[in-house]
C-alpha cells in the first residue's frame, strides 16, 4: 500500500501515478479538525443532518463551505466528526480524476497511526507532532505544545500504516453536499428556528443597508475634500495612500522654500522697500535695502 500525503501547502508529497492502484491519500491534519458530538437519541440520518448545526459555533468557516464526515462512536448518542473545507476535497478529487487514480481511501494523516486504548500514538517530523488519541480523534501540533498538552499521558512513538478497517473515507460523494442535504427532512422546531433567524437577518440587512448608505456618503464627502485640497490629482485610487503622498510632497516643497531668497526678503523687509545694491563676495550675498 502506497501513501501519498497532501500537505498544508496544497501539494502532494509525490506525483499521483497514472491509473494508480493501492494508493492511500493522507491529508495533513492541519487542514482539518476533529470533534465529538453528543445528541439526543435519533437515527444516524438525522444525526448527520444535525451535526453541522451543532458544530457551527465552533467553526471559523460557513458550514456550506465545509464537508462533515461523522462516524458513530461506541458511546451512546455520540459521534466522532472530521470537518474539512469542501474546496480541499474537490481539489484532491480533481487531481485523482485527472490521473485516473482510484485510491483505496482518503484519510486524515493521523489515522495512519495505530489506535491504542488509553494511549496516545504519535510521530514527530521537523518539530511537528502528529498524534492519535482516540479511535477517530487526533491532530497535529508543535512538538513542545504536544508534550505539554499530553503531559502525564502514555505516549507511544509509532510508525504510520494504513488500516483497511478504517471507517472514515473523505470522499465527498459518500455524503450529501451543501445546505440542501442538511435542511432536508428537518421538522417543525427547526423551521420555527429558521423563521426566527430569517426575521433577525432581515432586520440586520435593513440596518446594514443604512450603514452602507452612510459609509458611501462619507466616502463621497472624503473624495470631494481630497479633490478640493489636491486638484492636480486626476484619479483617486486609494485616498488614504494618495493623501499621504500629496502631504509628503507639500512638506518637501515647504522645506525647499524655507531657504528661498524671495521668501526671506518677504519676511525681513516691508512690501514698499527697494533694493539699492546686491553684492556677492566670498560666497556671501549682501542685499542693501532702501526703506
């Protein structure tokens, strides 16, 4: 069995072989997250639809942009869940399709480590520890953080190897995609909650529109003030950057004019005065004024 790693940089550890067989794609654990979810007693189908909403507050991205891979735990009403961005899965599958390669599985790289009851299996590489601390739980941390987090645990340094009995396979076509799959079959309590959210969203949308109008008006006023101050500028691209550039130019010109002869005369003599003599001697300019 050959393992090809999909790294955090979005690259494969080696080219995917044309029409390759017995290939396992291992995704860097830093590209995904693992969770455990406990729900009221319900069918697996309903649990699969409910899990994205239960985890929504824990996730940085919109659930419509993510793929959820739940596996029923041994514990009652508990699911282990792997979450990964849909575009990552699609990119991997596109590469596989182009190479006409059908892998045995696509799995998180920590699932290549052996599962050991009440122990944590791990492997270190360049200061990064990839670990597996439960049947379908694991991750990737800096070695120092990993050692501190699992201090006192029974740590077992292990070698990666794919287990054919692994139930998680991150093929997107194994699961329903997008919001349609999640909303389908939800009953009355959920629809009431969605209506409440919709009304709140309408209120927020109205307020956002008002704020956008105010922001647009302020931006228009700022641009007009800028044009009044700097009429030589024909096109406004970035008003903040251009304002700094124009102010810097004004300051530079001001420095040049500080030592200007006419400027000095204007500050030192009255407007009706006349010059009787100008003498340049030994690099010194003398101007005699008739008041």
